[in-house]
């Protein structure tokens, strides 16, 4: 790339701003530029490239097919520039910048929030955005720096840096009231006799995997009594005596200790729900923000202590 072209990289950044603000007026206000000057920069960019990037009308702009392709690279350039300034700022003094973290709403409320105050006190110039969803968050499209994802199996994705956090023990629980007139179970098949509350948004049969103390596996097909995609709602349904559910140990440890919840398996049963896995996922790119590294180093040991009783001592 020649020096003349390098001098015009800022036009690509301006183009990204126009796209992200859905028009010239909003982008110009955000940038503190005159609308006419911004429009001229984009026109010059189109002339140099030799293709139309935007369809313009009085209200908004629409990307052309070529514009969609160019925007992918302009957005990456913008992110790289932000990373470069963030690294330079970090090296000059206290770490600062905005860290975007994605996870489920239950994980954010019950696992992340208890440790965030300490982190932000230690790094007061870092700002945090928490993107919550009951579905798996795509790191690229959601533009997040880090995602905590819970899964039932090992993840393998070459486009991501995967940093294991810990195993997540699961417990088959019900309220004391629900089990008052029922027998605890010895084997997973007996679960079919109880109202099963499933973590799902479908009313299809659910394959629930159980493990024995000898590491045997038993997969049971269950017809859900209630299905919901949010773990906190499952816990509330259990609290109201509506049935039994597989919950993370950390989410119901207090209720089990107080006796409000009970383990549905008998004490001498060899079975328990298969543990899940907690991973921290980072987009594969050369420049990982210092704030991301600091947050991982800070949060992972504390999350292990919170999420897994075997690691809390």
C-alpha cells in the first residue's frame, strides 16, 4: 500500500461511522463534522475504489453489495485502531477502555456481578458492558471481547481462543414441598414419574445425561412438563413446587443447605446429572485488549471458587 493510500485510511473509518449510525447526519453529529464534509469524504472514497458503496436517500443510507464487503474490512480497521489506542493508553498509565462481556443473564446475575465490584475498584478506569442472552452469543456479530459459555461438551472452534474455566457440577433438585408426598429416586429412569422442568425452548423430548460414580453414562428421554430457556426461571419454577429440574450447584447451594431444595436422588444413589463445562471465549485476533487479559486473570480463579465446590477450598 502506497503512502497516498495510507493517508486516506481515515475515509474507511468515516465510512464505518456512516454505516453504524445509519446515515450521514447522525454520523456527522457523533464525529463533530459538517454533514457536507463527511459526504464529500465518502464520495472521494467511492471514486478512488471505483464502486458505489451506499445508496443515498433523504432519510437514510443503504449498503450496496460492494459496500457490504468493504464495510467488513472498515469495521475491522476501526476495531484495530481502537485496540491500538487502548494499548497505548494502557502502557501510558492505568488500564482503561471499554470491555464488552457476553454471557447468559443467570450467569451475569449470579456469577459475574459478585466479582465485578472488586475488579472495577482495582481498575477504576475500565468500563464494562454486559451483553446477556439465553442463546449462545456470537462474538463477531455481537462485537464483544469475551464470552462465558456453558456447554455439555468440549468446544472446538479454530476461530476462537478457548480458555477453560472449570467443570460446572449439576444437581437434580426439587422443593421440599413438591417431594413431600413423593419418594426420592435411585435411578435416572425413575425421573419419568416426576414433573420434569427442562432448559429448552422446545416441547420435544429431552435427552438428559446422567453419570454414575463409576463414570457410567445413562441417557434418559424425558417429556418436559415445563420448558424454558432461562435457568433462573427454572429455579423459580422449582421454588414454586412445580416439578424437578437439573440446576447448576452454585445456583441452588443455599437452598440445598437450608433445606428448601432437596436432591431428588437418594443419598445412596450412584447417579447424578452430567457436569457441564464453563469456558471463556475470545475472538482470534492479534491484538487482545489488555482489559480482556486483566479481566480473565482476575475472574477465572474467583469463578472457579464460586462455581465448583471441589475447587473452593
